C-alpha cells in the first residue's frame, strides 16, 4: 500500500537510500545466483557435448569394426587366415586386429615356383595390376601379404608386403597348391597413450592409409570364440577352422570431465565364405571285406577296446541243444601275423542272443556277458578273461541261475553305474543286475525290474553321452528310446527319442564317429542300416539311410561277376556262400570301426569297411559378387582349388 | 477493474526482461536441442540399419530354404522374384537368378562356358584303396540379390549371396557381400 501510495503520488516522495541499497543488494544476490546457474548449465552443456561426440564416435567405430568383420574372408575361401589377431609384423594381442578379404574375387593358382622379385606364372584372366596387394597361400593355409611389382598378363612379379631380407616367409610352388588372391587388408589398432591415458583407435586400410576413428579409447579388446561359444586362444586364431564369432569390447572416457569410463561391446558371427565339393562317390559306402561262413546262428560281434581280436557269438546248428561258441579272429591281419581263427565252446550256454563286454576300468573289465534265450527262463553267463587277459579256451565260464528277466532278452548293456541292464521282451520291461565290488568272483544280485514298457524292447547300447538307448517295436513300427542317467547315476524313466522307418531289428554304436546305427526292416521288406546322428537324437533330423541290403546285393552282382573275387571265410571251407540273402538279424561294430551284419538263416556274417570320407578329394569353391556400375546386373566371380595336395 | 498506475518509463519493462531472457537462453537451448536431436537421429539410424541388415539376412535364409526345397525351380540364366514373409515396416526386394552351371575338375580347376559342357560328368577313377572318385562335378550357381529399405532418408542395405547346389542336392553358401 505504501509503494502504491508513492507511485500514486507521482513519485514526488522518491526512495530512501536504504531502500535503494536494499534493492541493489537483492538484485546482486539474484544476479550472482543466476550467473552461478548459468555456469553450471554451461559446464553441463560442454560435458554433454563431449559425451555425445565421444559416444557417437565410439559407437560409429564399433559399427565400422562390425561391418568390416561381416565382410571378412569374402572371396578368399577356406585356407587363408582372414582374421589375424595382430597388426602387421607384431605379436598376437587382444588389442589389434587385421581383417582380410578379396572383394573383387581375383585369384589364380601359381604356375611356377615363387621367388621374390622374379616373374611367376599365373592365370592370365586373373587381372592383377601393378601395385595391387595380394595374399599368397598354399594347401597348408595361413597367408602372406605381397605386392605386385610387375604385371604382364600371364605372369607377375611379387614382393613381400612386410619387407624382409629373407624374402617370403613361406614356400609357394604349384606342388604345394600355391594360390595368389586379391587382398584387401584392414587393420585396427590403438595409438600410443596420451598423458591422460587415452588412446586413438586407428583404422588402417592397406593401400589407402590410416585414419582415426575415435580418440578417447581406454582399451580395445577382441575375443575369439568357436561355434560352441568357447574361447579360442589368440595363438590359434590364425590357424583354427573353428572360429565362429568375434566379440569386440571398447572402453572409452567420454569428454574431458567424464567421471566414469563407458563400455560398448558386441559380438559378430562370421559368415560362411566358401563351399566344399567332395569328389568321392559315397553311394558305395560299405565295402565288403570278409565273409564269415559257416557260422551257425550268429547272434552278434564284439571286441574289447585295445584288443586285436574280435569274436562272433554263435549257437550250434540246433540252438536249444547244441552248445554255443565264440568264433575269434584277428580284426586286421598284420604282415607275418601267425594268428589263426579259433572257436571257444561254451558248453553250458544254449541259444545265446546278446553279448556285451564288462565296463573297462572296473572289476568286470575283460569279462564277456552273454544272455541266452529261454521261453520263460533265460540265463546270463559270464566268460572271464584268462591269465593273459584275453578270452580263450582257458577262460572260466559261469552261468548264473536262470531268471525270468533274461527270458527272450532283446539286448543287454552296461550302464553308467556299471550295472547290467536287460531289455526283456517277454516281460516288457527293463531289468537291472547289480554286481558287487568283487567283480569276477561274485554272482550278480537278483534282477530288479526298473521300468515297465508297452511294446517289445530290443537291442540296448550305451551312447557316447553315457545314456542307454534301446529299440522298441509296436507291431511293425520301430522307434528309438533313451534311458538317461541323472547326476547320481540313477536311471530315469525311458523316453521315446524318435520313430524309425520300419521294424527295428538291431542297434550298435560306431566307435569311430560315436553315432548309433540301427538296422530296420522297412515296409518293402528291405533291410536298411540307418545312421542315427546327433541331430536325430535331438529330434531335429531324419535318420540317414546308409545301406540297403537289396541295393547292395544288386550292386554286388553287377560289380563282382566272378564269385571268386569275393573274399571268403574260414580256411579250408571250399564252398563259396551264397550272398543271395533275404534278411539280416544283427548289426555290430568292432573296436576298429568295422561293421558286421549277420544272417542266421544263411549261417554267415559279413564284415564291411565303412567308406568314411577321406577328405583327400575335396575341392574348395569360393565366390563373390562384383557390381559393375549403376543399372548393370552384378556378376559372380568364383575360384576353386584343390584342398589337399599329394 | 483496477486501474494500472505505472511510471511512463517503466512501461514494457516486463517485456524487455522476457526478451532479454529469451535472447540469452535461446542459443544454448537451440544448441542443446540440436545436439540431442542429432544424437537421437544417429541412434535411430543405427538401430534401423541394424534392423535392415538383420532383415536382409532373414530374407536370404528364406531364399535359401526355397532353393533347397522345391519353391524355386530355375534353368540356367533364368531369374525370379518373390515376396518375402512379413518383415515389419521394411520394404524388401528379392531376386534369385541362376547363373551358368560350372564344372569343377578333380585337380581344382574351374571350368565355365564351353569347357564345362565338353566333359564327361560320369567319368570316375579308383584309387589304391578302392575309393571311387569322380573326375568332374557339376555345380549349379545361384545369385540372391536382396534390397531392404526402411525410409527414404536412410540408404538401403543390399545383400548379395552366392549359393551352390551340389550334385547331391545340398546347398552351400559360397559368399555373402553386403553394401550399405
């Protein structure tokens, strides 16, 4: 009211000195506060600007590395090292990376041996110009940078990219499958640290020059991983073919006033850059190497790991009356080997149907267990190793008390807990026999019925994962089942893995690949051997048919017109068995990876060597796309090379 | 209504004060805003570019699946296009073309054109261990061109893939080229 009265009065009364001073003081205080706030805002602005610029630069640098990694190896094909964890001429380090590619897909084999500075013959269409950077490689892989110092169409002269008095580090000649490839090399590395500890991240494209991507880097790290995401040692990165991804981590300090470092990280999966074409014909995958004949009612083949001998379990001519026997033979005949095939008769064993060796490393190691068929009661027998550790006529044979569990046994196998498991067809169940610590001297405990099954269980084997797998039939429909063991080695309720295309007959594990093989009778009454790979066991792939009895028989008649060409069985047996067999009863592997299939009706066992891919006749093929200008369709360039040279 | 009683020289003082405040505060505000917008734009571009690249890879897998099945059946020098399955907010074009078949020789030579047609593809040999080895293998070559774009202000991502169909019908990726 007082102020208004003064204004109202026309200002005649004025302000007192005190009032003016007070107003001035308040104004100064307010101005000081405003100035201070403005100072804060300015500092925040400056800091945020630095942060934004630095973060953007760091993100863009990371993006640049990601992009270059997505191109790595393009046009090079398999063999040359495309990802090299070091800079030129330095030791391997986590802080540097060299990436190689061949974006123009120029390549040629070397026609003559390479000497530094001398002309070497190449494919005239390759088109290497003077000054071009190239990569030299040979069948051993790796790679060495070089530069074209002279080019004359069908020949070029090369000089090492990294100058050295000794010339090229490697040897490059046509005999070694040497190739010369176009090269784009990109290097990432950190510059020397400045006073504040920050470093420049530099990208150096060879032939173009270096440029700084970002300046505030504290550390840069590259980690290399395989397809299982397991880390790969830095020294192995250049040489491994398992490199599947690269993880990049970038720590930086954004701006001068930054309080804390920031980190950006990303993982880049590497793309496939080439293909392989195998020239081996795989459709004749099973080579017959021996015929065992006559073997009365063969039931299976087994061999102990480390032994040179395998054995065939056979019944007599009349299984329920004649004693069973083990036909032993050397798996791989050696030069000057004097060993002869032998037969060990098992006087107390009748009608054997399945066999397995005791688990290695335990008290039952070396013992062979045989399950014998019975309509209601079956028997389990143990053939203990002799004093020399093998099975012979001196081996002690013990037949345990008959039990319903063994009646019509589909298969027997030892589990991860060293107990013997029996798949009983008669009882439709899985039984377990436990053995005490005394091993050979002790009979097993009473069988325990673990799981009841609806269906007819068959052959039982231990997979490489330590779980038991067995066959099951429901009428004519077969399937594979799995009985897993938990951490305490307790067996778990069996679960169905997948269906098989027909009646399941036999099951075995290939000791070389670790894959399971099943023998099935398909709906056309053909007997087919199927490879049950890891994809099948995980329910993601179909079983792979590898062998058809019908096709094999037809092929055999085509190829072997003279039956004397066929290898045959036991010395002194003059008659050649007929291979016109219609059915097969079992499939087994020996410890060398040879496959055996037996036919009870024909009294023979066939031994096959599996055509495992040798990798000797593989040709590599790489391709890339080159754009030829706006509006023109891109063209494919490709090159091929023999992957192994002999 | 209450009558305003102001000195004549004090009229408009508030306006001046506001103007001064605006003049002083506007530049830093504009700078900060532009910085924030630029940063945001970069982030969005970065995100969109990643989305484009991932979409291009997905479309490539679709093309590969069609080639490995019976979805695309082409003769040499023929091409076709197809509409990829739903990729939200992205425009994409796919062209699959089959190039001239090539023939690989056992010694690692690549035969193209006339040289490729004059060899006996059934010629085989047998090595010392009885392995049957082909002398030549024919390979079908397919080029997959993928163009994915999100908006006009962002350059499209181009992905070229070269696929080989081997004699056993399996497909192998021989190379991938990206263009930003």
